[in-house]
C-alpha cells in the first residue's frame, strides 16, 4: 500500500466501527498533538479517524489539576500557522513579556524574556486551545472524532487497535493501515511496544522527587487581574517554587512545585489547614493573600507527578508515537506542547518528500526529530533548577542584564539560550542547546574575569567589546566540544 491509498476516495463522514478502516488513518488521542495532527492530515487529504478516551471537552467541564493554562511560544505557533489557525489561537492568548519574581518579603523584580522587541511568550487555556483545534479538525469532511473511546492496546504487527466505549462498555477492534499514538505520557501504543517483544525498544521514565498542584487567584470584583497579567509570576524558594500564569477571565492559575517527602514542608505532610496556611505565610505571604480558597483547593486538587519519558524507536511498521507519547518532558521550559506541535511540522516536512511508505516516512521523521526532543528534555530539567533557585541569584541577574542589553543593541547578532530555544523556531532544540550552553559558559567566565569591566549601564561600545569576547569564546567552546566527540 502506498501513502496515496490513505487519501480520500469516498469521503463519507464516520466509518462503521469494529471494522477495517480501509484507507483511513487512525489517531489515538485527541489532545493538543492529536487534534493538530488530525487537522493537518485532513488538510493533506487523508481520511482521518480519531479515538479519544475522554468525553468531548467542548461539552463537559475539564477537571482541575491538569495544567489549566500553558505557555505557548514560537515553535507551537509555527505548528498552528502551518494549519492556518495561528490567528484564531492568538485571540485566546495573553502575552507575557517576562518573569516577575516575588521574594519572601513580598518585594518583586522583573526580568524580561528577551531584549528584542516583540519577543514574548503567551498564556493560553489548554481547554480553549484544544477546543479550537477540535473545531477546526471537525470542519473537515474527512475527519471523525470518537469521544469516550479508550484504546486498551494495539496489535502492532497487524495494525489492530482495541478500544472500549466508556459509555456502553462495548469492546471492539479497529484495523488500520496506519496508526498514530498521540495519547500522551501514558500512551497505550507505547505500552504495546513494551509488551510485545517484537523488536528492540529502549524506554526510560524518570520522575522528579517533586510533584505539582494547581490553585487559583480569582479575578478582582471588576473581573480584572489582581497582579500584572503581562508576566509569568515566580516565587523561587530554592528547593521549591510557586508560579502563576494569567487567564483571560482575570484569574491566574497558580502551580506549586514541591517535593513529595523532603524538607520541612512537603506534599505528604501538608495535610491540614493549619500546616498549609503556616507554609504559605512563611514562604509566599503575598500569594496567600490572593488565594481565598487555598484550604479547599490544596486539599481537593490532585497532586501530579513530573517525569521525563525517552524511548526509541518511535515507530514499528505502520505505527508512530508523537507528542508526549514519544517524549514527555517536565514543564519548566514551557515547551512540551510547543515541541508536540513542532512534531507535526517536522512530520509534515517529511510527508512533502513523498516517500514510498509510512514506514520510511516514520524512519526519516525520527532521524530528523529525536535529537531535538532529547535536547529539550534535558533543557527542561536544567530550567527546573534555574527557575526555583538561580533566577534570584545575583550572578544570574547580572548575566541576564548583560544578555538583555546585548539583545537590545545587537538584535541580529546575540540570542540568549532562552531566546534560541523559545523564539528561534528556525533552528532545532539541539543546536539551540549547544550554542546556548556555550554562550552561558562564556558569559559566566567573562563576569568572573576581573580584567573585564562589566557594570549595570554599559554603553553600546562597551557592550560591543563584551559581544566580541563572548562570541569568540563561544566558537572556541563549540569547536572543543565537537573535537571531544570525535
Ligand atoms: C503542569 C504542567 C504544565 C505544563 N506547561 C506547559 C507549558 O507551559 N507549555 C508547554 O508547551 N507545555 C506545557 N506542558 C506540557 C504539555 O501539557 C504537553 O506536552 C502536551 O499536553 C502534550 O500534548 P499531547 O497531545 O502529546 O498529550 P496530551 O495533552 O496528554 O493528550 C493526550 C490525549 O490522549 C488521550 N488519551 C490518553 N490515553 C488514551 C487512550 N488509551 N485512548 C484514547 N485516548 C487517550 C487523553 O485523554 C488526551 O486527550 C505542561 C505539562 C504539565 C503537566
């Protein structure tokens, strides 16, 4: 069978279940990645059948506790642009120009994400964005989304997916020529790779000792935000931290990242109102004043784990893992969804090559993509330490100030690691990581070098000297790294 056979021949919406899907493409999971993938494949002319375990989120309220809002940045926007939905998504966004740090005495200081004009990240509701993508996918005659259908396993040898309908408890199987697993970090397709020892499948899942819990700062009585909506708020406290992202209705979603069982306060011992209040009074007094329902929310909202999934290969025969199913990462770079949308862009580019079979497409896709998702997984762990600790550190602040100034005065020459990862969609995560880390090293050397003058308000000429030194040392570091790999 060639790829052309999967294109529409007779686009009848809704195929009978329990049967061979014939030429249709099967997608398991209609979350952020699966719904964008369905939209793109439909635009390319494929007949697409999507099976989602949960009810339709446009009809029922989504439950609290699963990252209610997310930071959407350039790589994610690139995926939305590819599918013609960027402008619609932007209407759901609140731009955040930088971080606003809160110390224990309730003082704040800000640090922009970039010194260049127009570089910011966006807070967006997971539910609203997912609903937009489902709407857009369903506008296509050749897409059908079946809600309340959970995939139990996949016979990867024969391309058969087994489902249960959670409304009727009916179990059935669907045969398809090609199956995509976009069913998130607990992917049923990935589990089938593990349980069917048909090939050498490498897999690792590493949890942090920290989990997360979501709380809410409601809007004020006029429906407005109580603190700056132009920032991602951070309360960095070394071993733990609190963050808050704005919502369109004037509220903020607050997330506490805390150890399960280490330190004076941890999730396992914060079990009474008194303890929760004492913890927040001691560590986050200004946030406590903004969260009126802290006791109920803390005790009732779930605590979620934070983990990294790496695996290889991502495909077997005509099945492929995409998004979190292939590469779940911790949320500290705000890139999991962005990376999942970029997956769709990279797959689309491979499809443009008109290769002879899905298996070849999948092989080329993994070759092009894996190094970059491995890199963002590692960068996300690095940022865990940076956000909870280093952002409040004096050397870090000094380094960020120099970087801001370099980006402002030399916008086409200097891109910080954060900018390379977040705003530079034209290079892969791996390249961004290597260059960004080398620059960081060079800048820190320079700050430590007493023969080099750095101060708060450097002129453009002084900054040019710094830029030249940083670039020269960055080139040296990158050269040494590539020689060390030989
Ligand atoms: C606390 C937190 C904060 C985050 N913040 C950010 C951020 O700021 N920016 C960012 O870019 N990313 C962020 N992420 C990461 C982001 O949420 C994920 O990377 C993104 O949701 C991945 O999309 P996905 O479609 O691959 O997986 P998911 O969004 O998990 O979607 C999977 C879908 O598959 C369905 N499904 C699951 N199992 C089955 C099954 N067996 N059968 C059928 N359907 C199934 C699920 O119901 C779901 O709809 C954050 C994550 C967390 C946990």
